[in-house]
C-alpha cells in the first residue's frame, strides 16, 4: 500500500523560540555529556549500513510473488526471522488467521454489436524474467470486492468521488442500476466502489488511465518505467477509514478463538462487485460510451473523446472469490532496553507484496533490515539502548494493514502502557526526505534530518527538503501552511499530518501512540504500482538500482530510533504540537467563513437567476445542490484549551533541563509517563460512526481515505453539514486538549 | 482570422457616478426629446433583421472557396456591391494589388528506418458536399512562409514561445540547425516560426494537437464538430505585430504606382519555411522523437509519450511558393450623413475565407449585410443618420488584415480628419455578447447592450454577459480586473483592450481611430478553424444553424451605429477612459514590484545554492536565465497626466448637457473636434522598432500577437528588461495623456 501526501497543516510557530533551541549545543532530551556520547554512537551507527546488502535483501525478498498466504511469503518470514536472530535480536513469528479472498472468476465483457472481452491479464514483459514466474501470482483484483454477476449500462464517473456524482447529476445522469467505470486517482480506491454503491450502481470497474501513470507521464514498459496497457493496479477496497485490519475482527486480534463477524455483516467489505483493469481493456469500454462530452478535468490520455455514457452496448461484469482464511505472518524482533525496558519504541515496514513488490514494499523493508543489522552490530560494539526496541516486518499490509493492526489489537494493553513511539516506512526511493506524523515529534525528526547526509548533493537531507519547499514543486513534502519566506526563517520543517495508507494507521488513529512515517522519493517515476511488473528487474532498470537511498533511509530511521531510545528525557516538544493545533483551529474558522461565503454567493446567484442566464438551451443543466451555511461557532473553549496546552508546553520546556539532571530512577518514572502523553489526544468513544478511530487530531478522511483530516470530528461534521455534531465534537476535542495540557503540566511540575 | 480574448484591464470605477448617469432618462449624447425619437427609430430598426436572410447570405457567400484572388471571391464582391445598391446605398469596389503567395510544393517526410510522408491533405468529408469542391481550394499552408528545402533533426518546442525555448535550454537542448515542430495555441501563430528562426532553427512545422481542438475537446468530424486527424489550420505568419497589410507596402496603400519593398526586404515575411499539418500527420513525427520526456504542460492528447527530441530520424521539409500579386477587393458602401456628413462611422467585417469560411468570417459578414439592409430599409422609412456611414466588406483579412489596412492607409488623410469610430466584427456564434475596444466608448456600448434582447434567455445581452462574469467560466468576456462583487455594483461591464487579429487593428493601432470589436459566442465548440471543413454543411449540423444570433448581432452593431450617428453630441465618456488608464498605471507599478520580487527570490535561490540542492544527478538542468530587477520608476508625471485627464473628463461630463443644447452649427464644430479625440492618444514616432504602431494605450504584444498589451511602449520595455527605454516611453505616454486632457478640456470649455 502507499501513503499519499498528507493534508496541509497551518503552523504559526515562533521562530525565535526554535532558534534558541537549535543553538543549544545539547541534543533535545540529552545533557551536554550524554549528547556527546550519543553523537559518537550515532556516528558509528551511520557508518554501518551497506547499499550492497540492501540491494541483496531486495533481490531475495522480491524474488517471487509473496502475497499473504503464498509459499514464498512463509519462506520470507522465516528468512527475516533468521536474519534478525543472526544479528543478535530476539525474534519470532506471530501468526494471525484472517479473511483473505482470492479471485475465482473474473469477467468483463462489452456486449452489443462490437463485443469485447477484457483480457484482465498481465503477460510476461520481454526481458524481465521475474514476470514469467506466473504460477504463484495473484491476478489483478480488488480484495474485499463483493461477489457479483451483473449486466448493465456503463457510466464513466471520472474519479468516482462525491463531486463527480454531482457533475453527473447536473448533467441529468444517474448511475442507478448501472456499472460505473472510474479511473484511479483523486482519492483512495476504496471510496470508488463504496460511493458507486451508495449512488445505486450495481458494479464498479476501476482502470488506470495512461494520463496518470502511463504514457501520459513517460515511456511505458519495457522502454520506460511507466505503466503499459496491460498493467493492472491491484489493491484493497476494504473501507479502512472505518477500521483497519481483518474485516471480521474490528478492534480485536484475529487470534484463535476471537469472535468474528459473518462476512455479510462486515461493514468494510464492499456490497457490489469491483474489478481493476489496465487501459488496454479500458479503451474499448470507454470508446463505447455516448452522451455528453465530459468536462476537461475528467479527460484522461486515451485517444478518444470521453463521454459520460451510457452507450448502446451493455457491460457484463462478473467477479467471484474464494473467501478463504489465510495466515498473516508478522516477524517481531526485540532488543531489550537497559534502563527503561518498559518504554517501547516500535519500528515497522511491511514485507508482503501484491506480486513481487520489489518497490512496494521491499525497497523499504530491505533498508529496514539493514538498519536492524547495523543496530545489532552496534550492540555488539557495546551500545545499549536505554529503552526497548521492537522491530516488525508486517505481513498483510496490502489487503488492509492487517499484520500491523492484528498485532497492535492483540497487544493493545501492553502497547497502551509501554509504547512511546511508532516509526513506519513503506517503499523507499531516490530523492527527497519526507516525514509526517505526530507533532510532538517534529523537533526531534528535524534534528535527526539535519544530521543525515544526502547521497546525491552531500548536504543534509534536511537542507535538501528545505530547498524543495523553498523552490516548490518536485520533492517538496507538505509544508504545513507556512509561506515560503517562513520556511527560510523557521528552524523546523513542519510535518504533514498522517491519515492512513500504511501501517502507522492503527498505532496513531486507534491507539493514540505518537507515530511518524518516513521515506525518500520524488526523483524516479514509475507506473508499476501494485502490478506484476514491480520486480527486481524493474528496480535494476528504472529504480534506485544501486540502492543509493537504502543506507540513507537506514541511517535516518535508525538515528531517530537511537535518539529516542537513548535520550535522558523522551525528546517530545509540546510547543510545536500546540502551534500546530492552533493552526488547525484557525483553519476551521477559515473553513466556516469560506462555506458561509460560498453559500451566500450561491444564494445570490440563485436569487439573481444567474443559472438560468448561463443556461445553454441546447445543453440544459440541473441546478447545483444547495449549499448550506454553517453557523458561527463559539471557539472560546477550544482556544482556551489550546492556551492551556501552550502554557503547559512552556512549563515543560522550562523544566526540561531539570528533568535531564534527575536521578535515573526519577527519570524512569517521568519517561514512563511521558511516553503516554499522546494517548490523551484520543477520545474513548472514537469518531462518530467509526468508534475504532480514536485520535482527535488526525484521522483518514471519510472522503479522502489515505489523506488525513485534522481535528476530524469537527472538520468532517462541518464539511458535511452536520452542524450540531460539529459542536459536540468541539467539546470532545476541547476536553482532550485540556487533558493533554493537564498531563503535560503534571509532568513539568513533577520535575521541579 | 480570429480575435483571441483581449488582455485584462483594471478599472476602479466609481459606481456612484455611473449610477447617476444610467438613471438619467436621456441617452448619452441626446436630449430628452431627441432620445425619444432615437429610441423609436432604433426600435423600428431592431424589428427588421431576419434570420432567414442571414442564413441565405451565409449559404451564398460560403458556397465555394473564396480566398483572395479566387474566382468566387470576385463574384462575391460584385454580389455584395449589388446588394448594397439594391438597399439604397452608394457602393463600389476598391481594388488593391498585393503580394499573395500560394503553394507550389509542400513536402514533409520523416526519413530513417520507418519513413513517413505527410499527406498534407484534407479529403472530402463523408456527407459534406462542399468539401468535394476541391478545384479552387487552397491547400493547407502558412502564407508568408519563406521558400525552403531543409533536412534536419526535429525538436518539439510546445507552443514555440519564449518560455518554451527557456525550458529547452534548461534541458540542454538547442534548436540550432533543427526543424522545430510546435503545436497551435498559446500565442499567435506567426510568433512560432519567427522565434524558431531567432533560435537558429532552419524550418518550422505547426500542428493542431487533438487536445486543443480535436478529440480532446469533443467528438470529431463527421460525428461531432471538432477537428479530425486531417484538418489543417491555415493562417498567416506575417509579422503583423510590426505592421499589418501587404508585406511590401508598410504604411501606404497598395495602389498602382505605390513604392514596394523587394520581397526579401520585407521585415514581416518569415526567413524559414513553415507548414501547418493536422494531427494525423503529426503523430508519426512526434512518435519518432527521443530524449527527455516533456513537462506535463507540454503534453497534448496524442496517445504517445511526448519527448523533446531529436530522434534518430531526420525530417525533410520543403515549401516553395508562387510569389504572385493578387487583387484584394474591398466593397465600400456609403450612406451620407444629413447634418454632419464629414463625421464618419466606419463599420466592417471581412468576407474572404481560407476556404469556404462559412463560420470565419461569413457568419459575421452575413449578419452585417442584414444590418446594412435594415438600415437601408429604415432610411426608406424616413430615418436620416446625422453622420456618414461607411460599411465595408473587407477582402484579404486572412493573409494579414490586408483589405482593411490598404484601404485605411490609402484613405489615411480623410480618415484622420473624419473618422469618429470604427466598429468591427468577425465570425459570430451562439451565446454571449463580447465587446472590446476604446474605453471612451465603454458607456455607449453598455447602454446599447442593455437594449438588445438575448434570443435564448429573453433578457438583455448585457444581463447575460454580466451573469457570465459573475459566475465565471463559459461565456465570460474579459472583466477588466474588477472583482466579481464589483461586477454587480458597476453600471458598466468593462471592455477588454484589443490588440490585433481582425480588421480593427489598423484603425486603432495605426490611425488612432476609436474602435470596437463586437461578437457573440461561447456555446458551440468547433474545430474547423481555417480548415476546408468550415462549410455551410458544418453550420447546418454543428453551428448556429437557424442563425439565431445573426439578427442579434445585426441589432447590436446597427443600434450602436445609429446611436453614434444620431447623437446630438458624440457619446464618448472620458471618465471611464481615465479610470481605465489609471488602472494601467497601477498594473505597471505592480508589474515592477513583481519583477523586483521575482529577481530577488531568484537571487536568493542562487545564493543559497537551491538549484544545486534540487538537482537530480540523473537529469541535470541548466540554471535559469538570470532575472533582472527593474528600477523604481518615478510615476509622478504619468499620474499627474492621468489626474489632468480626470479633471478634463469631469469638466466634459459637466458641460455635456450644455453641449446638447448648442445650435446645430455649434454642435457640428464641436463634434468634428470630438471625433478626433482618440488621435491624441497616439505618438507620431510609433512604438520602438515598430513605428507603424502609434497608439500609446493599446498594441498587439510583440510576444502575444493577437493579445493586447496596454501602455505597450512602457510595458514591453519593462517586461523585456529595456529599462531606459521604458523611461523614455513613459514620457511619450505622459505627453499623449496631457495632450488628450488639454484637448478634452478645450472642447469642454468651448461649450460653456
């Protein structure tokens, strides 16, 4: 699975304060003396990761198809475990038995006078030996589609998101009883069949338009890295915005004896059949459509005029599945902490692929293994982490973050007590550093990034990301609302908020464990995502073939692990958190104003009869849906809770030097508390209609999927016109922020 | 030829003042009593135009190919003249003999292992009988290309505009010695071969990408109205930004005995061969290109990855021409004024097409003829225009505004003394009213537009255009910088500035005659522009087949003609002119600030080494061209001249009621002066390097072609880094504005 770029945040951070912090010689959470020791160990560590080993890891793990339950995935699990053991880690495999349907029948046919039967096949690529290894390949499908066999007219719905259905409606088109064809992109794939079903469609086809990752972006396979006409994007359509993991065991681990939902009762499994196709198969289908020409923004790169449809010919869509239970095999490796073993740092990357998955996820897993080997080597040299490290190779991420979720749900009580941090990565590529996550961690991540050398420019990865933000465009990760000039003045580059799409989701959204997601990329393009063509051969020809950024990734995540594991005081910064939260509040106020203005403008336009004046009698359009105007909310309590958090953060900051000089025993108790500080930012009840999602600041958007919504309870209620609910949610967020303020204040006071 | 949308203007007009004006019952320039008479005549006039006659005019004029010098164009000229005579007008044909090259040989071949010979042909369209009439068709070519026969590597240069060559350079690509292939769009076609030559290219191919008016926009011929793979856009590449008309007689009429340049000495004829092609012929050429993939904005809708090139195969381009002299036949019809015959109102639309030209220009010419017939009819009923009407059917517009230019240059002395107004139209389509031109005319045009009923919505064409501006998007003509809210408050919809691209250019740019350009459109799409497929059959199937907007156009232009011809005092409004000019000054100040900021940002980026930090070692990019920072200019004198004009405008406005009550003789003298007021806005020396262009407020942009540059002497000098020249030009504009102020002040005083 792949994380998409996180939603933008607003930060109005005082640069002065940060400038002071960065001018302090000691590392955050360390004394001058312990800083120096730490820096020596980190330096030794960073000399250890080897590109060749990472490349070899990649070739080994991605040598054969290795999806959930496949023979090679079992071999990989055992190999990964044995590697950890050989490096001196404790390691074991934890197995969860989960619902993992695989295709039985897949049919898409255009009927009528010029019939076409979709190939639904990814033939071997000339030159790429891996693609010949077809016996164990899963064919192209969307896991957690419903079984179905339907024949119906076809309608093109662009990305299949809410605004697209509004456009269809204004053009007088309903998808009721139709099969919807949507293109990939614009939002998370699972939303497409979900919304199609809600709109009354009986089936859904998702295709990869060449505009998005085919010849519209660059030369296609085998000449170039982009998707050819056969390439199919597999992927889960389980509604992970509601809950992640096994669709049958929300909130609990899929262990023997766990209470399971019936398949038909799982709310995250789709209600209509859905299949993904390549653009070779899409062309005859889209060419068959009549009706009005679509708006310019709906056009892809196929050499046709795109129409809404339907055409005269119907489409037959059949998809049936073997609804089997398969094993998910997480490899869990542990290095016990020397002083505070009950404070845990969890580090993970998945290792299941849709097919060979050389890029997704093995490019990241290969680097993670080298990071773990290097830490093992460092431990042999005498380094001892104060806190316990738990390194995980997650299985079953692709179907729905299953390995990480089932493990985290199974161990929820322990994690709640012990976990200070979860560090995630997924695929890793050549280019720019990108990080997102909990804002209490922004300072330490920035500090680490300043210490890592970019292999291409020989400056720090921080400097390079700063350059990208200053220049805009390629490689620039989300800059949380700060203007370009601010980027230059600020001591930190803001973290983007994270929603879902990779294994951090359960840790942050469900358990409220401070989490970050790290990676590199932005230089090499590829169109092999979730296809049979994501192989080691592809990496050799079009990817980071020398694993240039493998060691960099290992150095970055490993240094962060060490920094947090070794610090005298856990290196959280609540000042940045506060400023970020204040930015969210400001954004909400602006959102309300914008919605009020838009509703007023629409009302004026209606009152003035402008829609009638604009109308082309030869192409009548329905009136737009009437926009509602949100009320003016009272932000006093919410803003007061932010002010309390601000005060607490300042007190914590002032008390920090004192904390560092406490006795180890006193620090142990303090850190044990501190590790849990992110938990206060959750609500036990969870979000409305999705109780599994408990964090009050970050959640996957119901209509974005991967993309984060910040203060999601309030924001989504306002956006969707549930104005009373927004008010209730404001109370919940206010309470969480007051709890967090009191908690941080308590820790600060205890250190006096 | 087609006018493209004019450049945006800023107007900060006092809505109060205008509200007073519009609440005055009398028409601008009329007394209460004469207003009433005028309104009765106008009402009678507007009942006369008949759609059927306009449709018949179209079918007659576009029945056969009728380019300059063709047999049918001669017939059309005589028919138009006879029509005028039958309606009671004086009419005659004026002939000019001009350089009109036609193709001798046209070859484009891709050489190498998979050769391709371009068809360069527009075969008859199944169903369209007109397209079978091929004997008199001119094939696809760009008139005023050089003769040439070159074989060279091919490079794709997007639109072929300056920023595109900067992109090529940054990617390490030079077009020196190459043939450049550019797509239509982004700027005037003549710039493409001109810039290619300046960059060292030896030939130029211009193609119609399907994204721009082919299947990327809608269904193609014969199923839909958009350009099919064969359709070729003909068109002039004469550098009309320098001067319009016969390339051999700048500034003088092409009459017998006129001094002509040698062909090789004409600065407006291209120095390299250039040919236009359809996308069927473009596909093999573009497919042959290698090298880097182009930026996303360069991509068209062909089903390939677009590369910069070159490829391994070279291209052979041969274009030779018969450099003949051909007759241009303007039909000039006159209705003499009853009281002030020496004040002229000139009204024109061209009637030469590239092939059948049913839309361009006949849709406009057909309506103009009905307007003239209706005025003739009105005269029979007893209406007498105070001032002289000159109605023109221009020939030779397509090759370079030749008919209008040669006529205007020939009659320059008389026009200078007599012309109060030139009203232009070109093709006319279904939809929204659009007007651009001299801002002293904004009020009267708005007044007229409020009196014309839109045939589709039954409100005024003014209301409908206002709706389009308020809603944005489709049908909205340039709103001169006014925000949406202002549009609702203001009593006038601002006029866009006009540059070139239709027959108004010589009148306004060269002679300083107040000019406007009128038309309707925005509802029907078409891809037949300048192709053999722009026929009556096309109009019947995809255009305004009932000529719904023909009578509307006749009513609009005819009412404007009557309003200006009949007014007691010529209906100019210098207040709006002043506010518009003040807006230009504000824009220049903002332009300077933007350029200063951009230069500073670039310097910062250079100093910080950000380009190196952004660099992908696998795809090195050259540094961007260093931006220069314009100095701070002293606007005191310019702004003082605007203040003087403001004062004069107010005085004129205050004196207006008194002017209306002057004796007819006194008014005659006053109007004779007033008619010339736009002339003061010219400079005798003309613009730097293009002395033919004399207006100081409006000119076709050297790098936009059709699009206007406002205060062009100053603006282009700043944009192109000629900072001293900008200062000199500021003096020239200041002088013109002071002259205008003094002139208007003089007229206002004389009326006291």
